[in-house]
């Protein structure tokens, strides 16, 4: 099954994607994580992308489209995949359609801006493997340490409040139109994540995939 998961930054889509990946045994592909890895490598492309990411802006469509094209052609995507954070613009969605990639379901995690701003300030990510935690809602077993790989947990530069507000503005302008795009294709399920625990939302996402 080929799945797209989208939602505002801080909607919990990364955590949902990991949960679906564990349950369905298909890879979760996060363009954000792939780009962060490129940044860490210190390459020239990485340096160019750093500016876009630090301000909360999107990186150019051509760049992420090439990343996805290569990644979904890999062997582990044969039985399906979950796209987490791609597409994020209508031109990216159109590029995916042009590639002839069949998408079975599109899940939107809908969370209000006020809740997102609150959540993002508590988010911590592993600087080694990218796993996501929260100071209140999803604490690691040991403070500041990743449960999965024992890496150090840090606050992402783009999770600072001003940057979050900018990312939300960009989300409403550029990503939210995907809702209508996929509704017209008959693939969209919207899940309201307001006031729900991570586990409750994961349950709803999994039921939507079985439906
Ligand atoms: P994320 O981890 O999904 O929140 O992504 C972090 C950042 O990576 C975003 O704020 C963008 O700068 C960049 N990024 C990730 N995915 C995309 C995409 N599909 N299109 C453009 N920029 C992206």
C-alpha cells in the first residue's frame, strides 16, 4: 500500500508515519530527515538548503522531487511506502502523478495552530536517527537520550516559536491546498488530532487505512 501522510508541522505526522511503518512493515520516507542528513554531510548542496530550512521555508520543488524519485525506486519500497512530508506543494503532487506512482490513501492529520505552537516548543528529536519525542506527551525512557539508538535529543532550530509561526503560514498557503487536490481524487481521509493523545490518533490512522 502506498500512503501519503500530511499535516502541519507539529501535527505528529512523523510519529504516525513511524507507527504505520512498524505495523505495515513498509518504510516511512521523511523528506525532512533526508534533507537533514544531507545538511549533516556538509556538502555544498547541504549548505544551500540550510538557509531554507532554518527560516522554516520550503526547499525548491525540483530538489525534493529528485530525492523522492530515487528513494521510492529502492528495493524496500516494492511492497509499499509511507510518504511523510512529501508532497508539500501542488507541483510536487503533480510530479508524483506524472511519475506514474499509484497512491492508495492520503491521510491528513488536522490539528489547530494554537495546539501546534504549544506542542512544538516541547518537541525534541534525536540528532543521530531523527526519532521524535516530546517533553510532556512522548517522553524518552531516559531524559535527553533516544530510546532507539541512545543518541542525544535536541530541539530543532526550526522548532523555535517564530520559525514555527512562519512554517504554519507556509503550510496554509502551500500545503493545505493538497487537501482539495486529493479529495477530488477520492483518496483523502481527514483525521482530527485536536485534543487526542498520540496513541488515539495512531489508532484512528490505522483504522482509516483498513477502511
Ligand atoms: P519536516 O521534518 O517534514 O518538518 O521538514 C523540515 C523542513 O525540510 C521543512 O521545513 C522544509 O524546509 C524541508 N522539507 C521537507 N520536506 C519538504 C518538501 N516536500 N518540500 C519542500 N521542503 C521540504
